[in-house]
C-alpha cells in the first residue's frame, strides 16, 4: 500500500524514498515489530481465555516433564501473532503486484494453517500428539505440488524454477531438473525447512531467535538477487522482482523479534506448530525463489543440526537398540547434560548468527 506513495513525489519529493526496497524493508521490520509487541498482550489474553494451553509430555518422556512440566498451560498458537504481523506489514510495505511476495505469503499462511490444525487437535485431545506425521507430510507435499505448478506457469519464475544452483558455482549445476526433479526438490526444501524449524521449537526463544538471524541473511540475499548490478558482480542469478522479498524478510525479522519479546525465558506464549511450520515454510519458499536453496543448509545450520539429531537418534535406536544422544532434538540433549535452558538457547543463537554470516560469505566466493 505505502509502496505507491512514491507516485506522489512530484507533489512531495521526500515520498520518493518509498521506491527503495531498503527503506521499505526497514520500515516493514519496524511495523511488524511494533504490531507484535503492541498486540502481544491482547493475543496472549485471548489464547488464555480460550484455554489454548501447552501440553507437556509426561508418560512419553518423564525427564522432559521434570524440566518443563511447569510450562504446562502456557498459551500456545502464538504463531497467529507472527503470521498476522508479517502478513499485514508485508501488505503495507511490499509491492502488492509482485508475484514473489504472494508466493511467500501464500506459503506462510498455508503452512501456518497446517500447524494450526495440528495445534487445535492437540488442544481438543488434550495431549501432545496432533496431526499424524503422514497427514502433516501429505498436506505439506500437496502445497509443494501447487507451488511447483505456479512456478512453472508464472513467466517470472518459469526459467529459474527448474535450475539447481550450488554454492561456489557461477552457473547452474543442473540447467533443467525436469518436472519430477523440480517437484521433488521443492518438496524437500519446503517440507524439510518447515519441519526443521518445528523440531527446533522446544525451548523458550530458541526457534524464534534463530529464525530472525536466518531472515536477516536471506534479506541480503534477496536484495542482491533482485539487483542487476549486485547479482552480476556476485555471479548469482539475477531474478527481476525478487528484491521485494527483502521487504518480506524484513517483516519476518521484525515479527520474530517482536514475538521474542514475549517468548523469551520464562515464556508467556509459545508459537506452536502454527508459527514454526509457517516460519520454516516461508524461509524455504524465499530460498527457492532466489535460487539459494542449498545455502539454506548452512544459513539454517541450527535447524539442520536439530533435525539430523532426531533422524540419527531414531535410526540408531531402531537399528542398534541404542541411543546416540541423551535425548533428541539436540537442545534437550544439552539440557540433560545440565546446561540451563538459557545457556542452550543463547549458545544456539550464537551458532545461528555464525551460520548466517557464513551463508552470506558463499555469495562472494564463486
């Protein structure tokens, strides 16, 4: 909406600043932050009134209940605040006719909707299990199929959608993945990213803090991809229009930091699957649109480590009958090793910042 204010610059020259992505990214971040902070108390109160409380596993993981049992009843589904703040801020500051913006907003809402169903079932059943893994995977994969169709239909994304870009290489590693290959790759990124963030969301402020550093990293990548001179200098694909995703990433950063205001230890609200699946899916979608999917493994290093720890734990127990970690995901392992919750969270934040900086470094090394 405010994007069009630059059309009035002939009457008020300062309004020309609204043409610039950098300005709108910063203003979008500030708007999302303020919305989250100002609406946070009201949202928390409404969730508490509706008795949307967190359930902590007791029978399944007694040690976990001993550490986090006191969190039972804390309002969850706080992801609604994140999604609302991000969506409204993006609509205010991004170009409303940009197809890339609508693709990421659609992914944010759809993945958040899947998470909402999962959280709702947990609330109704009064247990920590919501959607089955198969049901959740089916819905996420279904959206990935829709995304692929849209990417191949929309002229702005038709050519880049089938390419596979690899860090440190100037040209595509694979020029055409084909229809099946493109679908499998997009599904892997979207489903993997959303579930990795979901697995990381186990401690106060952990997932939301890591998401903010990843969002900042992709803000710079999106801006460079949409800028012809920067893309040429860095030898990365130039995809016109993707610069607007920097505004979206700015809004994501602001919303994350605003939510962290209430999610830091001791948390007053949890994002739930509503927020974690939405954030992971949106990050994955941004990576797909700017052709920096492989780099997400590095930028989202904390999310990857958390997901891999669960995979290794399950595989080891099924194949050998032994566990590798004291508990999975990895953040619980360190809790079992007597690290405090705050220590685990802040140390993982530090790692996330380092991973994000290393991810940005790959843009220069080509």
